[in-house]
C-alpha cells in the first residue's frame, strides 16, 4: 500500500498464492533468458534481464518487509539477517569522525550512513479499532556488544512483546535495537529482534576511540541511526529511548510534547551539588534551577527533537570526556548523561520531568510498584545477607534460569524483578544461563525480623510469640520508659532500645550508613512477673533487670533512671560490669501517657518506639519517644497525622514525609515526600551480624 508499484513487482516475481495469481515475467525477457542464441547482442540482453530480475527481487524483499509486524516471523528475520551479513561484507570500512565542532559533527553524520546495517522492520503504529487520541512512540533500545548486553537485550525485548500483546491499543509502537558492534558486524540477535547495527568506537583514547568509556557509544550510535533509511521509515512521530536494563511492567504514557521531551527525574543528577557546580559552570552560566535532572533514557520525544538534540549530546559528551579532567572526575559514570542534559540545555530545550516514569530499586528494595511502567535494574538489591541480585555478577555469562525467589518479607520490587527474569529466561529459546534450582528448597521461617519480633518481649525461657500488630503495652512499669530511647553510649558504640525486644547498634558517632553495616540484638524480661507488670512500679527509681543478647554475648542489665539515665550490664558467666549512658532522657513520667495517646491499631501505635528501619537502604531510622525521629542524617520529629489513623508524618531537614504501611506483617512503609511526591521505601531491618564476623 505504501509503494503500489513496488508491491506489484514483488507479487509479480514473488512466491505464494498472491504472486502465482499474477503474471510471470514479461514474455520478452522469458524468451531472452531461454533462447540459445550466443551473439553479443543476445548476451547483453540476457545481462539486462538478469539485472532487472535481481533488482525486482530486492524490491520484493523490501516491500514484504514493509508489511511485516515487529520484524515478522523467525524465518523472515533469518533471511534478512543473512542478507545484511552479505551487505556488510561488501561495505567499505567507514572512518571515525575527525575535526572539531560543526565539521566533526558533519563528518560523523556523513560516515554514519555507510556504517549501518538495518535488520527487521519498524512495525505498524497500532491495530485498527483503537480509540482516538493515541500518540504512538517507536521504542529505540540502545545496546552494545558482549554477552552482558546480549542477555539484557533479550529480556528487555521479551517484555516489550509481552506488553504489546497485553495492551494492543497502548501508545507503544514498533521496536528497534540500536546496537554498536565492532566493525558494524551483525550479531546473532539480528535473527531475533528488529535491529540496526552501527559501528562501535574502539577502546582507544585517540580519534575514533571511546576514551575508556564505552557509554560514549550511545550518542555515537544515535548519530549513525539518524542517517539511515530505517530511521526515515519509522512511521511513529515519537520515539522512546531505552537501555537494555529497562524492563516494561506496563506501557508508559506519552507525556512528551512537540517542544518538550518527557524524561525521568534522576535524584543523582543534581545541578546544585556543590561538587558539580564548578564543572557545570564551564558549560552553563544560567540559573541552576533550569538544569533538568534527567538523562537520555528513558525519554520520549518527537523524531525531529531527537534529530535536533543528538549532535549536541554527542558533542558535549565528547568534549567533556576527551578534554575535561574535572568533568571526568566529578561526573564519573554519569558523564554521558550530563553531556545530554547540558547539550539539550544549550539548545534552550526543557523537559517534562516525572519521578514516576520508572523505578530504580536499590538495597532493600521498594513497594508500591504498580505506578511505575519501567523497572530500571541498575542497582544491586538484597534481602538481609541471604538473597541478592546484581546484574554486574553476570558480565561474561547469562543470568541463570529459575532464579530463587526472595525470602518472605522482601520488598515487592525483589519479587517483581525475579519474576520478570524467570519468565523471560523460561520463555526464550536457547537461553544460555544455568539452572539455579529455583525454590527446590523453601526459605526457613524468619526468626529475626519484624514478623517474629512484633509482640511484647517474653521471659528468657519462653519462645518468641507470634506477631500481633498492636501498640506496645502500657502498664506503669518503668521498664517501658526505656522502650524507644537512644542513642545510648556503650563501649564505643551507640544503641537504641526499641519496641518488640529489639536493640539496634552501630559504631559511634551516628551517621548515614548503608544497610548491612549496622547490627541488631534482642532484649527481654528475665521473669514472667516482670512481663505482667511491665518491669516494676512507675514510682520506683529503678527498673526490673533485662536480659540483653547481641554479638554472641548475653548480659543482665539494670537501669538507674534519674536526671542522667545509666545502664549497668553484667556479662552472664562472669566479667566486668559495663556502663552505658543516655545523655538526654525523656521524662520518665510520660511513657504511660504516650503509649495510650495513639489510636489502638493505628500506624502511630504500631510504630511507637519501633525500629530500626532502612530509609532508602540507609540505616538507622527509629521512631523514638517524645516524637523524636532518629534518621540516618540527624534527628527530626514524627507524629500521627490528624484524622488519618493510617498515616504518620516524619519531618527532617524541614521537609515533611508522609508514611503509610505497605506491609503490617513485615514492617514495610512507603514514604512520600510532601514537597515533590518523591517516593522511597522504609523497611524494617534486623541486622544480626556483628562487625568483624
């Protein structure tokens, strides 16, 4: 339909019912090809007819491709791949760009067209019958050479196809893998997905090199793509630029405009960072508020916008990498992202910025996954010390099949990522990863996390009771005055006595530390009588002793609660008495009042005195007595939100965050920053190991 004459020729000389229904080649050429005359004139005529037949078959191949969806079936992709390899074999090796400024960019554009092999087709914009108002975008996934990129590309394309099938009327259009390969030689994935193969920069530091930074191939590859017929024939008006570690969870909406690209807000692309400002000022002297915290992917924009942006993206990235040691030092692994951001800014272009365009879980992960269309698995994730995923572990080999699912009480993101990997590796042919065994062995019932520490402490001889999501009990016992206090100074460490029999500790002084570098212990009453009374009369000057266990040691602990609270810890089995102090204790008379202030079963009642929590993977965060909120970065405040039993407001650095319970059983919270809606996970964490173990 796009080329009626070409289609007619293709059908005339092609195979299949439609082709056979039409006439064969013209009688004149049939006679010339079959004649036995050997004159020079006849030989010339034969050559002309043979050439015409070859050209016609090429037109047929191109025309059939135009009507195939998402690159057609496997057989057609193999045919096209074979053709592309033959085409590459006859290409003249293109040179890399030389010169500076406009001349270098022009040279890059000119030679790009000679270095490209296009395989597969762009695919249709969408099926008929979809509602009006759609603005489809073509997915362009940038990729590089190597096994590491190969398995990621296959997983990404698998989930693209899945979402296309599940949501046929979404704005997702066709797909192109833009892959930089040495010499522009096609790889085996051109048989599997629509691909444009371009030349990869060499690893050197001179002309044509990537200066030891392979990510330079991303703008360089797009520069080459823009010169291809494949690019010109993409039917969608918009494109979505992705990387191989972006997985679709549902189709993104097109929020771009003709003048503004739509991009993700990266927290680490902060133009006001004091370390980055001197470098940024070399390339931009305007207001720092005007620097969008974005990168080139994920980003949706018009084709014409990408054509306008890409030369500046490449030029800024190259100049910073090649000529600016300060940019290399301060920008590090995101230098090419800054090349894009500052290059776009130099053109006076600004983005529609969205923190919910994708999610980037890290550390202990996150909940609330339903709002994000894309999972970007650039960071390592873990549950305690018993389960983890790091893509960097699989540089020279495939990710395994049948990966073990996360243990109970892991974040939603952990289950989502594992599920997407396992689904793709099981559904793709010839997956090269080993079988990891999956869930042949079930996870043991957790014994040292929120689930089993959610009830009041029991006597030393009793087993820990089953979880019960209630406020900590409120007898007049003075021991309960200790719950939710800290930091206590004890032997060069700082401790927090927390609800549900938990102790959190880390090396002094307090500061932001990554999850996994703090450690936890347990405390409990020493006898059933103290459990019943809460540890003594509130009018007493002391409190019932506790049994404290951490780092393989057990202590009997007694308190003196005066103007300066003291704790004396006697090692069971003998040893010197150790003394801990609490410099700023809360008024001891207020503990009973605090404990009954909260609505039973409310989030405030559940969190009172609780911890430790990891805030976006950083510990410790604890909800202390007197409305004090101990964060990894300093002390703030917390309180119940008036009229909302399920919401607690935590404030630090003058910024309020609303916390809601994601999992009562597992002690997972979701924080939404009031100023900009930024979401981070806040997860209960029990780090049982001790330093040096």
